[in-house]
C-alpha cells in the first residue's frame, strides 16, 4: 500500500472539486487537522471514513485505497488497509497513552498510601498537588490518543468527557479523604458568627493563614467547574444555589459525624472561591462566543 499516493490523491481530488480542508472536515464531521494529516501522509483516515471520504471526493473506495483513479475490484486493498490501521494503532503513541494511564494511577496510589499512613496528615496543597499531577497524566494520555487515533468530532468529545470524569473521580476521592476519612483528631463545634474564624486566622502564622484562608477559597472550585461542564448550566441563580447548598451540606455532615466544625466562615470562603471562579469562567466563555461575531 502506497500511503504517499493515497495522500496525494486525497489532496488532488479535494482541490479539483474546489473544496477547502475546512469544508471537507465539516462534511465528514472530523477536525481540519485530520484532513491535513491525511494529505501530508502523517496519518490515514479511519476505516469507517473510507466510504464517506470517497463519496465526497467523487471516487470509488478502491481508487482511494490504490491512490489512483480507475482502479476497480480491489477488495484486497481494503483488507490491507485494515491491517495497516491495526499496526498503526500499536505504535509509540498508543504505548505512550497506556504509559500515561499507568503513571497516573501509580501516583494516585502513592497519595492514598501516604494519606492513610499512621500519624501523617497532609495539608490541602500537598493533596491537591498529588491530584493535579495524576490528573495531568490522564489528560496527557487522552490528548495523545485523541490526536492520533480519533478523527470524528463526536468521538473526540467522548474522549474529553472521559478525561473529565476520571479527574472528577480523583478530586472527589481526595475531597472525601480530606473532609471526612483521613482526620486523626476528632473535634466538633459550631460557629455562626461571620468573620470570627477568619479574624482569628489572620493573627496566626503565615503558614496557617495560607493553608486555611487560601485552602478554603480554592478547595471547592473544581466542584463548580465540573458542575458547569457536566450540566452545561451557566445560570447565575442555579449556580449560586449549588454553591451555597453544597457548602452547607458538607459543613453539616462534618458536624454531624464529629469530624469538623460547622463554621459559617468556611461557608463564606468556600462559596466566595467558587463564585469568583464562576464569574471568571462564564466571562471567558462569553468572550469566546461573542468574539467571532466581531
């Protein structure tokens, strides 16, 4: 199979028909980058795209696979092409994807081992660091797989959603550990006086201020991100209800199970961090939508 001839044929027929790469990608529901890879020989169309691609280029599948017009009856070419795709999927990029997943799980398991090690209690930022590194390897692996093995837009979206789901699971496990299970000092209480705890924290050491003040501001921001992404709901009223409701529920559970204080200041800081993220996130997306109009 001559891949150079196939790529040249795709490029030549597209230009003959006066179709741009962008137009062809829209007809096939793939990315423009995928068309570019096919035409430069850096990649080949998925076997499920052969018939739609041949139809758009006004040629037969046998002609597409041979890289020449007027080559009929080439069912062997389809078999050969399918075998090539199988080999292609086992190259270095596929192995790199698997490696990224293994490293991600390994790092997260290390975090869990430290989390439950006797007499050790990690602060929020160390927990977050472990979770971020584990998540980055998942995102990196899925990005490689999506770029080199997935061409259809709907399948790329599925890969992206899988990344988000795995990262969300990592985050929830970290949050449950930090909020409920990995606490070695059992304490409880209620503070309903606004800014009392915040004021007391400001008179503490810099380390304690950073851990408590900024930790509370940042801790539930990922929850707000995942809520918007999974529900696709950017309404202010809905998000405010979610933000306040989530923090009240978590503070209540901590108090009921005697693993923390029901602190109005925690609710204020947690909600403030989530709301600031909501404003910045929705403002950014609004610009992305408005910009093309101008």
